[in-house]
C-alpha cells in the first residue's frame, strides 16, 4: 500500500486502473479480475474493449463479443449499456460511501416503516398544501435519502391514486362514525370560483360531541350538480345530495350563508332554517357608511391615494421605512373594496405613522399633499366608531368556541357603544357617521333578536341568559319558545316522574285516615310542559357564568338534572354566527389550485380540502 501511495505523479497521470471483474457474473471466472490499464484522455469504452490485430474491430474484455469500429465508440457504449449496465459504477472513485448506500436494501412495500412514512408524507402534502410533484423535486429526494436511505419515495401517481385515496377513506369513515353519533348539526355553505375559473360549492358541518366539544368539518367542495346553473333550485339540489350522502338531512338545524337571496331561497326549498352571516351583515352595514360621499370621496379617497403613492414609489417607500429608525418598520395597508375592515386597518396604520408619512410627502416632489389636521381628527373619529365593529367581527368569526350566542349581546354592545360615542366626536363628519351607523344597526342587526336560532342560543349560553337581550319582551318571548322546545323533548321521553330519593311513605307509621291519598299520589303525573317550566326557571335563577368562561364547560359538568336543557344546548349552540368557515376554504383552495397545479381535477380538489380541514380526526 505504501508503495502504491508513493507512486510518482507522472506514472499516476499516464494510466488508470479499473477492476472489471464484477461487471458480469457470468464471465468473472474467465477474466480472473484482471487489471486493465487505460491511456489518459482515451474514451471510457476502451477500459472494457481491446482492438484486434487488424485495427478494425474491438473485442469486449468481459464477454469477448466483437464489434466493428473505426475509432467511434458509440456502438461499444451501446453494448456496455445492454450487456453490462453497471460499467459506469466501476469508473467512479471508490473513496465515498455512495456505492454502499446504493446497495442498501430498501423497505418492502408491506413493511410497517414504509407504510408509516408514506402515510406521513401524504399527511404533509395535505396539511401543508404541497403539490404531488414534490416527490420529483431533486432537493426533496436528497433530503429524504439523507433522513432514511432505505426509504424509497412513491411515484407521483402512486401518491395521488393510492395513498391519498386510502387516507381519504380512512378519515371519511371516521367522520361518518362521528356524525352517526351526533343528534344535531348546522351547516355553512358558499359558492366560489377557482383560479382555473371553475365554480365550487363548499359545505361545512358544525356539531357538539357527546363530550360537549364543538367541532367543525368540511363535508364537500364540489361543483354544482349543473355547473352552468347557479340558481336556487340547483344549489338546493346540490346541498340535498351532500346531506343525503352523509345521512344528516334530518339532523340539520340551521344553514348559515351570506345575505344572497339565492341562498335564502335554497334554504326555503330545503325547508331548513336560515341564518344570515353576522360578519357579512356587519360588512354591508359598515360599507353603507364608508360609501357615503363625505367619507368615500374625501378623506378615504385621499388616504388611498397616499398609500398608492408609497406602494408605487420604491424610493418614497424606502424613505418612509428609514425615517422610522426601527428594526421592524411599519408598512402601509391598502383598502380592499370587498372587506370593510381593510379600510379600518388602513386608517389605523395611517394614524400610527402619520408623522413619518407627512415628512416624506413634504420632501418628495409630485407627491400627494399630506393629511390636514381636520382630516386627521376625522380619521380618529372614524377609527373610534369602527373599532367596536372590528371587535364584533373577530369574536363571532372564531370556529373553536360558541358564537351564535354572541350575536344579540354584541349587537346590544355595538348600539350602546355608539350611543356613548356620539358626545365624544371631535368633528361634524364623525358625528354624522356615528348617527348613520346607529340607524343602520337598528335596520340590519336588531332583527337578529327576533330569530329563533339567535334567541335560543343566547338563552342557552349560561354567560348571558335573559340578561343578554336588549328588550325584556324579546327575552320573555324567547323563554316561551325554549319551554316549547323542552316540552317537545320531554314528551319524546318518559313522562313519568322518577322515584323520589326521600323515605317512602311505606316506612312511615300507618295512618288509616290518610290512606285515601295513596291512590291520588300514585296517579299523579307531571306533564312535559310543567317539567319544562320548572327546568327553565331553575336554570334562569342560577347565577350567570363569567363572561370569559367557556359556555360548553357549564353544560359538560353541570345541569345533570336538566337533560332536556342540555339537549337544547347541543341543538342550538352548534350554530356558528358566521359563514367564515366555508369562506376560509376559498383562500385554502387558492393555495391548492396554484399555478403549479391549475389542472388539478375537481375530485382531487375536494379530497385535498377535505384532508386539510379534517386532519383533527386523525390526531
């Protein structure tokens, strides 16, 4: 070995040593692992061939096959590729572990390790919205090989047609079992158009489990039954097909959608109670205010021009960031016409950075004029009166907690807040906007107090009960509706009174003169209506739960002797206040139907959204 390492550079450069003994197992004994010396700069093929005496043919050193050649080695390489496919491996240096890694035995398709990694890979693609083509990315392949050399990535088609289908069936079966155990559920739905210009109808389901945990799941994201018809009949038929597929037609208590008349008509055709999305109603209310001329064409238009100037000028925007002299400078936000809270956030950010904005605008040529002191005061007034609507939108859009019970109390809070803000407005325009919003609340939000779903939702929330209502009359009317609901539930169960836990009269000393009472007591039956009145009165007289507590915690651990009330709670507290769950699927679908996968089939879009949203089932 030492002599070999001490060979001169000249001798090393003149020749290469290649062991071809392992090329072909059928000819190893004939060759005897001979060492072949090749000339520097010659074709690699001559390491495996030698010329015959006539110089017109070449003989394979491995299998003795002879080929005609005039210096060109293409036909020689063809022979090596066909007869000796491993010849290139012998030309590579042997001072790495790559040959060892390549010879490592991979996991069998039936091994638990292989199946576990395949399942985790499919779960990552679904939850992180990755394309199936990720398995073809060289960087990802190297990363996987580094983690586990024995794992072989499945092909794109296998991942999509086998593993995705298996995971979808597994989660769908589990969700079906859960829904079979549920007595009541509510639905949110909406239509949207993908980047590929295809229309979809998303349906989400919301329910309370036997452990009093609020859950939501995506049931379907499919095209309408008739893709060219967006009428109420077609929407109703499409929804009915989804309900029947999951077996929840009789369990649906309420359908929450936006205020579109088509959706409202579809619910009427399905004979299902409809609840307008509270966030969408607030959006319409505030948009009515922001579209007033004294706001839209004056201060709001000027704010948009300022933001547009900074967004379109890299120099001005850089000056704006530099002048803030902070590691994380604020950026400006532009209004989105379809979302009122984008205007609120734009105003909020401008007020926060107005000094920096004015400094840059005054020092820049052809820049819009800065906001005046009066305009700043008006923006401050707008921020004050819009802030309660922002808080109400955020609170009712949460999917992890009960929200339907918040609608009536938050409406009362919005109305009360604006009444108090009237006297605090610094500008006439601010007062005008405040008065306008008060009137719009009366028109758009007060009717929620007349709806059964929101009424009973508020009563059944131990944080609010009757105290959450604006009107005492509405609270009393809602209480009567609740009694009727409970009476119907009690009527469906046994109407006889449970045995008393007190000592039986048989254990008392005999009183012959009172024997006439025994028959009356034995025939005494409490009606379901009486039980409903007793239970509701007992519930309302109990102390309200803290406003920051979880309303489902109360029903999970309390009121064990008021089973009919608990049933009503599972029926109405599962209703969401908004349809934001179905709308959130729009943005998630925008990630799935990306530029890398615009040709994704609608069936796969449905499955991927289903897996992405319902991953909690496998946890």
